[in-house]
C-alpha cells in the first residue's frame, strides 16, 4: 500500500548519489535488492492536502539505508533532538 509521501524511484536515486552509493548510517555499499529509502521526517506526519508538505517526498527528506531495521533505529538515535 502506497503512502502519500513515498519516494519516487528518481528521488531515491538522487539521495543514493548524494551518499555516493553508501548507507547513510553504517557506510556499507548499498545494494539494489536490500537498500531502503527512509524518511527523516516520517511519512505519516504529513498531510497530502497541504502543498507545503510536499517536500516530505523530496530527496532532502530521504536517506538511503542498507538495512532498514538496524540502520534506521541507529540513525534515529543519532539524530539531534
Ligand atoms: Zn547500513
């Protein structure tokens, strides 16, 4: 089921390029099969009817991780509050 701010393939590619093909958290090389586009600000926090929220689906809100469960939880812990 698609969520309103899911990343499009080109957006994910842009984020992957920005990271030089490496996981944003652990630095492993990303693998097309396993990599996972992760929202920095969570997808579900946006309102699809609010045009200002469109950036939730942009590459600025996208980090590509090699392993979403492990790397996403480490990433969230590392983010400043
Ligand atoms: Zn990783």
